[in-house]
């Protein structure tokens, strides 16, 4: 499978289902509001973690994708998707509302996208995320968990690969922290990649890996 970061919380996940290829876009953003340029996109599936303009730009994805924007279990084109309810803040949604985390099982690899998570996880949420291989996690603080809380969530989930998202990059209009604070807090030497191409057999078996995707 292949994971491409499109900026902010938007990713393209590409893999093979039982019979043909499948493409998933997570949290497409409104470029005018965010300050980044969303490339021309088509997808089979689009997931929306919450209804804010920097995460819900369905018009930016062409075609007729199957859209998921709520908790529950789904199976589309042989891809299993679990939407897990959480909150956008540490006050049970009192400040910024709900957030949906998504777990995708593609090519026997489990990828979790935490959306704009604002808190550490409870036991029920952790149970749903058990066995996550690749974790896409916000680290920029301000509107989500910050670097220290992100490290705590990583320690809860124990993924094999971590890919940070939702942090300050050149051109971003939203005031977030840079990824540097997270790198210092996690204290794992990062690997820098344009895209992550990986098979089940290539997943690290011992030490967790940190991958920084270019944008």
C-alpha cells in the first residue's frame, strides 16, 4: 500500500482490495481557508473526521466517492473501516465538538487516522485501535493534542509506524506548533520520505519507526 500526505490532516491511502485497486482520501481541506493547495483528487472513499472547513471539503474530491462522516463499521471495496467516536477537545466536546477517528484495514495493514483528537484515549477506544500498524496522529497542539499528549497517545496505542500530521508547515494560515516539538518529545530518530510505500512483511517488528512525509 501507499500513503501520501496532502497537507494538514489530508492523506491519500492507496491499496488493493479483493478484486481491484482502492483509493481513500481523509479530511480534504478548503485550500482558501487553510492556505495550502489541495491537489486534484479522485477517490473511491472519503472520510471526514468532523465538520470544519479545514477537514470537510468534499467538493475537492472528484468522482462519486462513498463518504463516511460518522462512527460505525463499514466495508467498501473489501476495505474494512471502523469509525470511532471521540472529542475535538479535552472537555468531552464542550469547546469544539465531536471527532471521529478512523481505522482502515488495507492489504492486511491497519492504519488509524485520529482526525482532530483532543484528548487521551479511554479503554473502549483503545480496544478498537488495538493492533494498529500505522498511526496518523495530530501533533501541532492549539486545536488538538500537543506534542506531549501525542506521545502519550502513541504509548497507549503502540503502533509500528508513526506519521505526524496537523502541524505548522509553510503557507498554513492556521496557528499551529511546528513538528519540531513533537520530534523532541518522542525522541525517535525520524525517517523522511516523499511517500510511504509498504507491505505487511516490511512493517518493523521491534522498534517503532517515525516517518515524516513531505508536502
